[in-house]
C-alpha cells in the first residue's frame, strides 16, 4: 500500500532504524519512544490490525510474537526462560484503541519500571 508508512519502510522507500529482520517481520526503533527501549515489530505483509493478521495468517501472528521476544532478548530486557528485568508488549487495534498507523504493529517497551495503570 503506497500510502502506508510501514509498507513504505518495508519497501525501502523510508529507512527505519532496524534492530531485527526476518523474511516476514521487521523490527525498528520508534521515532517517538515512550520508554528507553521502544521497538516496533511489524509483518512485512500489510494487515491493518492484529485481528486481521490473526484471521488471515495465524502463523504470521505467531511469528510476530516470536520476533517481539527475540527483540526483547536482543535489547537485554529478559529471555524466554528468565523474564527479568521485564518488558511490555502493546498493540492497539482500531482507532478507538489509539491505533494511528493502520498496519499492525507490536510495541516492545522496556528499560524502566512500568506500572499499570500509568501515572
């Protein structure tokens, strides 16, 4: 999709700060980080929401979760066996949830304590 920011990154038209890439996923640093570590994980194939990718390609949805775990480990946020110090995985699905780029993306956040609810 030529008007999709993340599709333009996948195509190379826009160069993100890539931290990890596979045949089907791309992970890059957020340009407006909300934590010391803030990496976005996207599928290279366009799917508007997490529900859309889960319905169309469950294997790709699983690959996104695996890519998020790999990013967390690479960034020193914890491993699958030892989640210390810890990290947060966030995705927004649809405009009422705050999704501003309509290409599914997972936010990997860490590097500081995070409480919920914020504040």
